[in-house]
C-alpha cells in the first residue's frame, strides 16, 4: 500500500511537470493564437472568435456588428468600437467605419491635427490668430499651425492679412498728419490749416486799406 501511494504521488508529479513543460514549449504559428494548451487558427479581419478550437473542430468566427470593427487577424472574442469624430473638437469624418477598418477622421477647416493614430486624426486644435501688428507669414494647414511675423517699421496690419501695408503718406495727398501710424493702425490725415501771416497780408493782400477804425 505504501509503495502504491508513492507510485501514485510520483505519477502525479510527473503529469504536472509534463503539463508545465508542454505549456512552456507551446509555440503557435503567427496565424494562430494560444488558448489553454491549444493553438487555434485566428479569425480574419472583420470577424471575431465565436468559439475557440478544440481537438475536433476549428475556430468558429462571427462577423463584427454595425458600429464595431476588427482590422487584423485575431483571437479575440469582441470587436473594437468604431471611432466617433468629435465635431465639437474640430474633427469630421473622412472615411466611414467598416467591419474591417476604423473610422478615419480629419480636422475641419481652421483646425490642425495635434495627435494622430495610424491614418486618422485623434485630436485637433484651432489655428492660432495673429495679433494686431503682425501678419500671417505661413497659413495654417490640416497638419500645421499658422505662423505669424511682426510688421516692419512704417507698415501696419490688423493681424488678419498675409502682409503688412505701408502707412499713408499724408503729405503726398496734400494733407497733414493728425495721428502717426503704428504697427497695428494706419496714419490719420486731415485738411491742412493755413495760419494768418500779417506780413504777407501787408505785402500781398492790400491790408493797407484796413484801418483800426474798421
């Protein structure tokens, strides 16, 4: 009886060791997935695993339902949910989701992508606005922000133009400058005001006919 017990114990240990060794050495093909002590064929893109394979039957697969997808061969029991393009976050749909591919999003006009995954934009940001006194040196695109540069002396911009404009030269219009131009505003001009020149009046205007008595 003692000998039989020892033999049974030794056999149990041997089984455990063999199982551990078989699990450790299990090496599935890249087109297979490991489940327990089995290597099961993967399900193709657009489907998921309905039931794992056994010694007697292969893996059973099921198509992804609407609103979900699987873009690679897999051994998973669930498909991934389709991405939703966040319009409020500056994204719109470029390509709809299918059972074998996720939704592709891209920035709306006036936004650029700040984080992408594979071929889709995951997060977008609004293009920067140039300040008064600056001009748009490089317009923003779907993948880059707007670049601004400062106006040079003698020019101005409200920040919404692609170039700075020269200040108006009042003298060239026979006007006088009322307010000097700045980097964000044009010069202001007005009509010239002529001053009364008494000496000129005596010489040219016949003021000698005017007496102190009126």
